[in-house]
């Protein structure tokens, strides 16, 4: 999981280890995440973890390296964001 202080991941937020320096940090970032925003990446990671654990939130949180409480909070925020965009 990638954490940044804003909704958009900037090249300075990413360190790619073990790879020769080819291209700019921005090119490397785009190769990793494309044009997705941090909330979109987070939503995808959470959904993948839930799919992998067949909906088991405790195991999904463990897989993501966060507490179950944090996962529930993020799921609530995602649900609220989706509700806001539907209105």
C-alpha cells in the first residue's frame, strides 16, 4: 500500500529499489499506477484483498498490513464517497 499526504501520488513519494535508473521518477510512477489517484489505488487494493480472502475482513486487513478497524474506516469512507457521487 502506498501512503502519501495528498490524493495524488507524486514521484517524490515513490522509491523503486533494485531497478537501474531508467527514465524519470514520473515515468516510473506512471508505469506503476498509470493515471489512477491514491483513493482509486486504495479502493482497488482493498477490493483485491477482500476477493483473495473471500470477503474475510480480518484476513484482508492482515494482508494489507492494516488493522481491521482501519479497514472498516476505509470501507466506510469509500461507501460514503460512492454515495456522494451518485447523488
